[in-house]
């Protein structure tokens, strides 16, 4: 479940919180906020278990993953599948008090989370598929808070998609030598020698789309201040990944938690100060 490594929970949590604050035009309903935070923890945990199950024959050959429980033979396939099913069931029970639109959206969300680990076998850009999966908290947040799916969710999902490709490509650079030997597909391999350029270009598109959303939603200085700090953090990340040092690329991946945080703080402060 990798609860000892909460970076995945945080990277899944931030875009969901962006969506909730935009949907509520400020602080969302407390019960909805609680359900979505707990649901994020449960679904990320289930996703990790499914990922380890899917990669149980690959992980032993990758330096970074060879000591994971399934790769090391400490957990059986049956145990892993039962755990993933139990976590998914708990997440589904959590959202039952919410409206039918939110419950309906949970079905494709679960499918995306469960199927992503298998895309590395045939899809040249599995990071894009992950981006869709990691963006599904946005329409679910709007559905829960407003019982509607306004146009803004598609731009917000697209923005998050490019952010996910950016940080997960930096992550993929870490495993690139192992992945090339094993023969699985990642965006870092697909981009080839333009992998660093690809990361930074996706960051630029992410920021551009968030600026577009800000104009559309008539956001104030706090929002754009958050985006400006995020740009500064991305420039720092470039200094980490430009030489493709594996340890520094992993550090850059982890650093994206701060990007998600400052964007969220900008959104929350803007609604509190200018529109609250």
C-alpha cells in the first residue's frame, strides 16, 4: 500500500482539492471533503497493490523496486488481490452517501486505477493514461459538490494531465536503464533524448492552462501568485533533471508535491480573500 511513502497520495490529493475548491467557489462541504480525502488514501493504496501485482515479474529486475513485498516473495498474488478488492470496496462504501452522479463516476475511476499498471506493456505513453486516472478526482469533486459537470472540469483535467506526464516522466528517467532492458514502455523512453525537454514542455502547458482557468474564473492576485511560485519550483526542477542523474530526477519527482501545494494555496487564498 506504500503508506510509508505518501507522495502518491499527495500528488493525487492536490488536483482533487483544486477541483473541490473551484466547485464550491471556496471551502467545500466538510463531509464531502472528508470523504474525498479518505477516498484518495484508499484508492491510491489500492492502486499501489494492483501495480505491484501487475509488475510482480518485472519488479525483481528493477533496482528501485526489487525489495517490494511481492517482488521479494513476501506476499502472494491472492493476498494482494484480496487487499486491493477490500480497499476498493471501502472506497466505494465511502461515497455511497453522495449523489448518484458521483457514484456513477466512481466506476470509470476504478477501471482507470486498476488498468493503468498494465498499460506499460503496450502503450508508448502510459504516463498519459496515469494522468487521466489521477485527474478523475476533479469531475467527481464537482459532481459531489454541485451535482453537475461544468466545462471547467475538462480544462482542469487537461492541465493536470500534463502535470502528471511532467512529474512521472522525471520519475521514469530514474528507471530508464532498467526499463530499456526489460522492454516495458514509458514516456521517458518514448521522448528519447528529448526526455528533459518533454518534462519542461509539459510543465509549461500545465501553467498555461492554469492561467487560462484563472482568466475564465476571474481569479485574483493570490491565484496567480501561487502559479508564479510553481513556475519557480519548476525552474529548480530543471536544474535537478537536466543531467539525468537518477537520484536527482527522483528528487525532482518528489518535489512536485510542493508544486501541487502552492497551486492549491493560491486557489484557496484567492477564494478566501477576493471572493469569500
